[in-house]
C-alpha cells in the first residue's frame, strides 16, 4: 500500500462528497454577489482577528465585541451568506473528523494529552 496513493484517494473522496459540493456551490453563488462576498471576507478577517487576540491573551474591548456582533447579525441575516457558512461548517466537521481519525491512528499526540493521574 502506497500512503500517497491512499491520500490521493481520500482527497478525491472528499472532493466528491456531497458536503464539499454543497460548500463549493454556496461559495460560487456568493461570489456572484461581490458586495456580499466582500462582507463575508471582512467578517472572516474580523473573526480571525478576535480569535488571535484571545489566543494571545489580549483583552477585547466592548467596542470590538459590539462591532463584531453587529456585523455577524447583519451578514447571517442574508440567506446566501448564512448558507455559505452552514455548508462550510458541515464540510469542516467531516474534515476535522478525518484529521482526528488519522491523528489517533498514528498516536500523533504521543500521549501528551492523556490524564496524568497515574504518574
């Protein structure tokens, strides 16, 4: 068995999955509306910014939270954008499940995250 062949087969199966096809269709539909597409990209950038700040232990101001929440409420009320994020989430779940399966199969965490009660 060639690992690279198997990886290519897995990639092909992912590309042929209903979840991926739905995600691509939603993305293509959204790209046809440039204003909504730009709003979506702006929201993703702000989401990443907030997550980065949280990961670095930086405090997020009330103004930043309000701005982020207002943008989220606005864009999630638009069916094309909501559909894009929903299909992205469905595909992401499958992708994460596969990543977890592979990581577990090869003991990728090397036991670092197991309970240390027995030590």
